[in-house]
């Protein structure tokens, strides 16, 4: 897959111009924001910012509509139904506007068997294909475990997230109004050795997702985009929809992102891990390759 400039740590640049749909100078000229009528498919795993991305796209005038997690309201074992829904979403009737969806192919074991049906309806529309991941796999793992803990506490106490606002849920707690703190911001206490293994498993899942999508669409047609990239876009005084349009849908290398090191999490890991010092010490001794993620 093609990683957008500097992906994880602001490193090397990889040009996307080899398959540019329109001339770069035309794509990036002045303040113009050319609209490329090209569908967008975002393949993702949990805790990678896909809901945030969907909200940003849905609020844009350049987007016809964007459906987060296509299978949420479908029979995930019915490949024909999923393919039909994908085709309907990608069939925007407003010239120049963009439509698309996100999908976690591993959310249900049956989804991966629907590859042929989904490819048949998407390939002819020449979509921009994005794999959305998260560079900070430690934060991704912590976020996932906190969401699970929030869900477990709610089940045990009988709390209904729906009572706290539209869209409120254990995986979307930022949408909740006045959610009690023990559900909104539960603190983890983890076994360091198990936590490190779960981070390694997360890395394997991320790699598996990329290889899975590349096997469908071809390596050169897949863009790698990280959650951290979405945050960095805000420093450019551009909307995420505009940035995606110029740099992904139009295949133009217009707007470079600042180094990821300039951005830190709004909530540090110390506030999420009750035994942070214990975990940090274990990682320093047994998995020092993960230490860099504890400072973001």
C-alpha cells in the first residue's frame, strides 16, 4: 500500500503522482478545490478514528453521503445484500460529489467470504481505497480495552447508553451527555505481560488488514492512512474532506502533513492506566520497541 507522506513518524515521502488522475498543477492550483467524482472505501479496524472520519465527511458539502460501518444494519452473512448496499452507497446522483463507506472485514467471520461479490460492484467504479490504521498501537489497544470495560460495567449494572444521547455507546463515549465517570472514563489495571502480548496481536491484526485489502485491490491502489494523519490535517486549516479530496481522491501530493511528534494525545496514558509505572517498567525491559508510544 502507499503510505501518505511521513505516515508514522514524519519520515520519507512517497509520491502518489504515478497514477495521478489529473495534472498536479491543476489539482493543487491556488485555493481551488477540484472535486473528483470517485467513490471512497475505507477499510478499518476498531479504535482507528473511523467514526471521527465519517462525521467529518458527512458534514462536508463535497460529500454526497458516507456510511460508517456498512454492515451495521445488514445481514452480515448475506453477501448479496452487502454487495447491493455497497453499490447503492457508491451510486451518488450528484455530479462531482463523493460517496463512500467504511467497513471492518474482520468484524464478522463471514465477511471475508464476500470478497468476490463486493469486488464486482466496487471495482467498476474505480474507488479510492484507504486502509485506516493507527500508528500508536499501544493507544489503540488501551482504547479498545477501555471501551470493553465500559461496556462490561454497563451490562453488569443495567445502564443503557441510549439514555445518554443519540449515538452514545461504549465505543463512542464522546457522544454521551452526562455519562457517569465510571463508564465514561474507566481506568484500566492490566497485567503487563498480557498487555504487551495484546499489543503484538494488534500489530498482527493491522498487518493482516493491509494484506487482506491489497489482495483484493492490488498494492498500488491502496492508500495507507493513520488516525494520527487525521489529527494532523487540522493544523493545515483544511477540512478532512478537502484534504482527502486533494491528496487521495485526486491523487495529488499537495498538502504535506507536519511530523506526528508535534501532536500528543489529549489524554495521556498515565490517566488511563492505573498501574502505568508498572507497565512502563515492564515494557522498558521486555519490549523496548513500544516505549516510543508511551510518550504520545
